[in-house]
C-alpha cells in the first residue's frame, strides 16, 4: 500500500496524541515529492532529515499557490524520477481546480484536486463533528461573489452538504432576497431539521439591512464565512456580529475559518473562538520572523498544518493574525499589513 493510501486510511482516526507523528511523516513525504516545497527547503538550506518536531518544520508561504502548481506526486518526482525538484512524468492530473476569490487585478491561488471527493468528505466529517448529521439540516447560502467568480471550494462544500442532506430546497441565492426570505420561512417548517444560513459577510449584512428583524429570520443558525470583497468597509468580528444580531436575534453568530489552499475548516460556534478539527492545527509565529514557531504563543501570525492536504502541501504560512487560547482555540484578529483580504473569514 502506498504512503498516500495508508495515510488517508488513517486520517479519520488521527488524535491529538498521534497528530505530531502523522505530521512529521507527511512532512518527509512532501519534502521529497512536492517540487515547489522541496525547492523552497533547498533554498533555505534545510535538511528534511533534521526535522524532528513540529516547530522545526519550515512552512510554505501561501503565495506559492499563486505562482506554482503545488502538487505532491511521488511517481513524477523524487528518487524514482529526476530528484525532488525535477520534472519527470506527471502521474496524476487535477480532476478539479479551486481558485481563491479576488479582483480582476489580483492573481488567484490555484489548488489542484487529485481526488475531489476527498475534499468534500473531509469537510462533511468536520462539519458533522461540530453540528451533527447533515441530514438534520437545511442549508441556504448567500455567496454571490463566489458563485459569480466560479471554481470556489466554499461553493463546492455547501453544494455537497445540501445534496447529502437530501433537502428539496435549492441552496444558493444570488441577489433575490425576497426568494431567500420565502425559502427561510419554508425551511423552518421542515420537521426535524434545523436551518443554517451561510454567507459571505457583506451579503449577510445587505440581506439583514433589507429584511430587518422578521419572524423568518429568527431561530436560524447563521454562519458567516468572512469577507467584504471590497463591497463594504472591513469590520472587526465583534462589530459584524452585533450588526447581524440586530436582524437574526441574540443568539451567537457562527463562523468558519477556511481558505482555498486548505482542505479542512475550523468552526466557531458563536463565541468567536475557532476550534481545530483533528486534521488541522494552528501554530503561531512572530509576524516579522517566519521561523519563530512555538507550540504555544498567545499572539502572532498563523501557520496551518492540514493533514488532509496530502496531494499539495500540508504546511502553509498564512498572512492572518490570531490570538491563541490555552485550550488550542484561536481568534482571528485580521490580516498582516499589505496582504490581500482573501479567503473565508479574513476580517481586518
């Protein structure tokens, strides 16, 4: 059995106790067979065999997904081919490509999917750990910019959730707020199901401002995915959630932290603190020093380990700032200076 097959088979049962050993094994695999990552490590002069702790791992800057095909491919590269940075025959072609959101002036990140179902099933497993079975929900979504730009991993995730839930109601709405209000009212009548409204921040604010407090807006689970996309001024989380609560009621607003370059997501269940699922871990670094990782740092810039990212790179240096809590949960504080406002739940 190949490393990839064996690793993916064990992924659903990763625990906090086994996370580090799994991550280190995946690092050795990707340092040999992911050419952009191998080239980056070589430029740093880092010997992968000397990496024995999570904090020793060099993380790939997220910008590489804009300029390179970040693909781990043992059949096309490495000792069996032409060396880690070589260009042997490609063993797998992308079956799907996810693109980050952005303006026409921005270069969008590209995440190549060898196995699209892996992303969807992993996302569903993570969701169900926090919220229960998909079949217990009706999903409605306000994601206009993502739908219009296309190739969105977030849209793919929500579409999969809605189809797996078996709901009769179509999930997506662009700008027809009247239709969404009617759908919300109808969904609340479905016996035995809760209703989740997912939305990019600016679209939820527009909808809330137009609809105002109304019966069909009460009793929902509202999950914001962040992002003003240049449509509104950027807001801190507390201000955004307070404004949304004026329309949707006093219950806490839920949030998702994810991005095109990841296959896993973290959720906040209404208190502003994100909790990592088993395949995901956050390490913080000093914003001015990309190699200053610590097992625990109260504040800093986010480095992500996503064990589900077997086919690209699991070790990503982001441009997000966070506050870490002793239980491993974290709050997103915003973006580093001069970095693109992007992804899911990137609020300044």
